[in-house]
């Protein structure tokens, strides 16, 4: 994502990644967050940030980003492998 944005505006890419990093750190500190998306897989949660959807799983010591999708992209349980579910 960084490389794509940086083609047009390196500063915007830096800002986006910095904002995203701060948001993910905040999520990791808060623990369980986002909207439950159990229909996609066990423990999957959705966080919407800007025009992206972040599919995450939060455990006691880890926040894992399973998939990042554009807000208009259709996502189903088929988009998640057994290893991510």
C-alpha cells in the first residue's frame, strides 16, 4: 500500500503509514476491538480505517492483521484460509 501511495505523494504515504501504525498500536493496547465477523471465521473482527477494511484477530498477546481490503470489496469466508481462520 505504501508503494502505491508513494508513487503519487511520498508525504501522503508516510502520513498514512504513520497514522496506521499509531492506530494498530492503540488497538493492540486496547485488546478486543472492532466488529465481530465470526461468519468469516473464528475470532475475526473488522476495523474500518479511512477507506480500508482491516480484518484482524486479537489474542492475549497479539493483534494479527489477516486481510486488508478496500471498503467496496466484497469479502466472504472463502477469502480466509484455514490457517487464518
